[in-house]
C-alpha cells in the first residue's frame, strides 16, 4: 500500500492540508487533523499496517483495538478518494 502521486500533504497556516493534484479531482483539498496527518505520513513512508499501528500506539494513549479500527477507517477513507495504490 502506498499513496498515489498527486496526493500531497502540506502544512498551511497551521492546518494539515491534503491536496489532490489530479486534474480529474479538480484540485480539491481536505483538512486532516494531527492523527490523520501522522497516518498519512506513515503510509507515505511505506510503513506496513503493523508498523503504523506500533507508531500510532507509541504516539497516542489508546488501546490496540481502537487504534486498529481507526487506522482501518482512515485507510478506507483514503482508498475511497483514490489516494492509495497497492
């Protein structure tokens, strides 16, 4: 799993902005919270789901089951907008 080219995360005025540079998506943007930005960056770095979970658990005070569910939901959201490739 990796982020497709054309999906870029930038910090703008203190906000984490996910920019869609694909002309078919008409240069849309989504604001990500701190957690979403961390997950996006870990995926961008090519981390496996287990590595992402480990990083997430070391960063946040959350139980493993909740973290797994949150990570799966975020990955599903990225997939739904076409931001992921195998």
